[in-house]
C-alpha cells in the first residue's frame, strides 16, 4: 500500500507542474473544460535573511525575489484547460507570489495531429524532465534548488513553439521535444536570435532518464546592479544605452542538464538526482567598464523519499553548487565589484522533510534545513501546506453548453 500511494502521488506531479505552465497531460481527454486551482502556504523561520535570496557571487538577473521568512502565500495559481476537439486545445494560468502582482504563467494553444505528436505555441515551460521541472514551487521541499536558481533564475517560462513526440519502445517509452523561444527569459536576454532547446526522455519500469540542452545568444542580457526593491521576474533585465544601474552581457549562453528518477513499485522508496551546467561566453559591461566574460556554473541535487505510511513520508535533499568566472578588460574589477562577483563561494544546502498527506489534493510538511551561500550560513525551519485542486470543474460537453 505505501508503494502504491507513492506511485499515485508521483504520477500526479506532472499535473501540478502543469499548473505552473508545463504542457504535458493537462488537457481533458474528451472535448470539454477543466478548471483548477492550487496554493502553497508557508511559514518559515530563520534568524536572518536566507543568503540564497540574493545569491551573491553568481551572475543572475539581479531580481532579489521574496524574503521567505514569516507566513505568506508562497505560490498560488488558477488555471483553465480546454479541449476544443480531438486535435486542438488551449490552456491559460495566472500565478501569484507573495504580495507581488499576478502574472501570466501559461497561455498556449496546442495541436495534436496524431497520437505521438503535439505542437504547442505560446507562453509555456520548455520541457526539462519531471525532476528538474517539478523542483521548486509546490514541490515537496520549501526552497528552489540552488542549481535551478543559478541556471534559470527560478522556473524557466518563455514564449515560443515546441514540438513533442512520445512513442513506446520495447517495454518502455521514449520522448523528444524541440523548441524555438523568444529568449527573453533568463539565461536569455534581448536583441538576439531565437533561443533553441532540445529534450530527450527514456522511461522503463521504475526508471526515468531525462536530458536537455538550451542555447541562447542574447545581445543585451541585463543584470540589475541595484538590488533593493527588485521584483521577482522570470525575464532578464533589458540594457539601456547608458547602462543605468545595470550590467549588460552579450554573447552565448547555454545550459546542459540531466536527471534520473527511481520510483520503486515494490518498495516504499523513491530517489532522484539532477545536474545542471550553465555556460556563458561573451562580453560583460557596465558604466564603469567591462571586458570578456566567461562563466561556468555547475550544480545539482540528490533526493530520497521514504513512505513511512500511506499518509506519511520522510524526505531528504542534498544540494551543491559551484562556479568559475573570469572577467578581463578595462574596469573589469569595478564591474565585478558592482555585481558582487568577489563574494563567490561554493554553495550547499541540506534539507530534511516530514510530510503528512491526508488526501491526494492536500499535503502538510515540516522541514528543517541549513544552507551556505557566499560564505554566509543560515538555518531555517518551515511549515508548509500545499492544496492542488485540478478538477474544480470538468465536463465532457461543457464547451457546448450542455
């Protein structure tokens, strides 16, 4: 029974990820409408601001994000999915983080010309695999993985076109996804050509393997220098001609990632691991100078979950992140100082979680952890409740008004 419940809960994770923009398995099977809503509420205690909020020493978009201490709406989403016919469907989702203004997390149209193919156009999550896509908002653990934060800012959500193919192979399944993207979302930027992504997946029995590649060539990818008051954002800042309070990167930005998940159908255990490599090559400049910039940031995590009882689980996640960056040119030291690159230290986090799952729609989790980022150390404790109602309204003939 514990193993069966674990399998059921993990099978539901793609739907929860979809509520934040993913395009997999979210449309009704028959023509009709499905409305859903989800929310993650958290109360986090730490003696001081978590150093992962600012990630000093790593080149990101300069968005501070939210101070997670205290009680707050960690993340909320309202979604609508409609199947218009056997081949066409549409999806939209509005999300909200804390006290920030609501924003569009998904808005796309989908065409399915055959059982193995689908084409999705609009604002969506490019396919990265269930382990990497699902880590973060509405996850088992309270904080976004350090490696994902360093590679994408947080979640990678962009506007574009993605073609997907799924097909049985022997006793398993394989999948391929390729996409073209506007490229404004980090690590992309402005002024360059369309970004490109590719993803491959193999699933058989207890095992799922995923790998992906992202290539972007932003001409103007901005990093805000003034951090105070910077809102949460999935996009890079734009660079004005005067480089006012922003440092501008232009060049090639690539992310390579892989993940593996083991979900035992006999034992009450599951495990997963992921690794991300973010590579930048180009120029980096501010009003005080600039030069040739090269950055390689590599990180990942391993995670294990033990289903103690059909309604109880115990989980642990271990994370590590490190980076190598060089900036050579006139005024390079001033630019590095503005961006606090000298504050770099390898980052680590360890988290222990106890979860109570009274139903497949509600979970309550207690988590304790510690992290070290930029040489600063912090301990935290968090109590979280996640509610995901993915079938608020469903009707096979709802669109027809019957």
